[in-house]
C-alpha cells in the first residue's frame, strides 16, 4: 500500500528530497518517492545560499527540477525557506565594502529576493516556509540573535510575510520552527504567532519540524503543541519528521532536548542493520506519533518526512559526520521498515 493514498482523506504525506533524486539520477528512489508521497520539499535547493549565492546572481536550475518533479508525480510543492539565519551567504548582510548593511537596505534586499523567488514559482509552489527558526532556544528573548534581527529589528518577520504575500497572493505562507514541544518554546511560539496575527500579518500555517528521538519528546507534549497551534486557527503541518535512533545523553526522557547538541559524541552503535528490538521501538514510536496526528486530522494538513530513506538523511552527518542513523520509514535498500507497516496498520492497511 502507499502512504499517499492510505492517508489521502487525512493529510498530505510529504518527503524532503535532494537534487540527486529529483534530478533523475536515482530512478529507484524516484519511483519510491512518487509512489508513497503526495508532497515534496527541497531539502536545500530553495534556500538563499542555493538560489542566490552572489549579489544579482540567481541559480534556478536545481529548484526548477523540483517543480518538474512535483508536476510529473502529482505532488504538492513546498518552498523551503525564504528567510533563515542559516544557509544565507554573508554578503546578504554587507555592503560592497564589507560593512554591515543598514535596515532599509537589508529590507530592500529581502524584498527583492522574496519577489524574485516567490514570483518565479507563483502558481507552482503551494506554500512557503517564509521564516524559519526565528525563535530562541531559551534565554530571556523571544527571538534568537541573527543578522536579520540585529539589522532590521524584531519586525523583520512582518516584512518577510508581507513581501511573500505581495509576490504570490495565492501561496500559503508558513512560520516553521523546531523544538516546539518544549513547553517554554511552545509558549514563545504562540506569543510570536499571536503577535503576527494581531498586527494583521499574513500567516496561514505553522510548521512544527519534529526532529524527534526514540523517547523524546513525550507524546503528550507533541499533542499539546498541535492542539495549541491549531487553537490559533492556523493550518498545522508536521514539516520535517524523523526519529533519531542513536542513544543520546540522558536518554530516555532527557530533560532538555536543546542540550543534546552539546552531548558527548556517541560512536557508531548500529553500523549495520538496525537490531530488531530497536526497529520495534521505532515502529511503536512512529505509530504513537501518527495516532496523535490522526486525532488532529482536522487541523493537520500535511506530515512531511525529512528524507526518503536511511541512506539519505541529514542525521548521518549530524551532530557528527559519518554515523549510521536509521530515522526514516525505508532502509538503505529502500525496503519498508516495521515502522512503515506500523503506520499503515493504524488505517487497517498493510
Ligand atoms: O553540497 C555540498 C557538497 O558539495 C559538499 O561536498 C558537502 C561536504 O560538506 O557539503 C554539501 O553541502 C551540505 C548540504 O547539506 C547538502 O548535502 C552542507 O555541508 C550541509 O550543511 C547541508 O546540511 C543541510 C542542513 O539543513 C543545513 O543547515 C541538510 O542537508 C538539511 O537536511 C538541513 O535541513 C534543515 C532544514 O533546512 C531546517 N530545519 C532543520 C533541518 C535539519 O538540520
């Protein structure tokens, strides 16, 4: 059975792909992605660095291939991401002499980028991650420190959403962030989104990335986040789902997921196939998550996996390059794992 048809009355089921698959160089992976998924997100190819690496120079080839792929396979295309502190070249924030740009100049640059990119894909991209990861991970401030905020001020988000709406009035506009299951960050996210709405900023949906672990965050926190975001009247999307199976410090039930990035480098505990007992834990974890998603199918419009298979996941390179992670539904041979069957079983399918 195929996820995209089994869940078609519930939500879109998406996948993030890179340009090797989308560029047609990996036929087997393309076939699997097309059969299973109804939504497509470019993992890197629509980021500022990829599209607009130097002043006045745009590279659209890789991104255009996603438009063609999505059309060919009847997938909805998600644009990721317009304004982010990461994967944005340093020149964006500097003038010709390498001095920091002023507020008006940076706003003009942001507007030009958004109009060029969103304008080009008008009618082809269903929705955009307009601002990605603006919230701080703790600390007194709502927003994280970034050149966008330092130069423009806290209203940089307002402008980004307005520019995107101007450039394509039909596209859905999203705020996207991670770690929203942490109660403090969840509250901050609600505060941010309420503020945007009160100021009349055009935001249609919110993405909770959902880079999870086997035992963290707990399902009740996952559900609280979805309920709270849906309560704002926004479309809710699970935008970057994966489940890191490698042991992390304090596991299970680590107190603060943000601390994990500073955890001791674990070695490579499962360099071969994932042992059966862990496969089962992973399957139960995914089934638990999808039970929550199905309970909220009225609010959730899309669930996107951040990668197709265990051979194609950023988690093989983060936080340490070259580890063997197993976070997705398909293994390195593109075979469905027990987690895949566990999700289908919730719908009485196999
Ligand atoms: O393309 C180069 C390649 O030419 C070079 O040989 C190689 C060696 O380092 O690097 C390649 O670039 C890498 C790129 O992924 C493509 O694979 C970058 O180093 C690497 O930093 C980049 O990582 C991406 C990461 O965002 C960047 O922050 C991941 O693929 C991508 O999955 C990840 O996605 C983010 C979302 O956009 C936002 N939310 C979190 C999520 C996971 O970090």
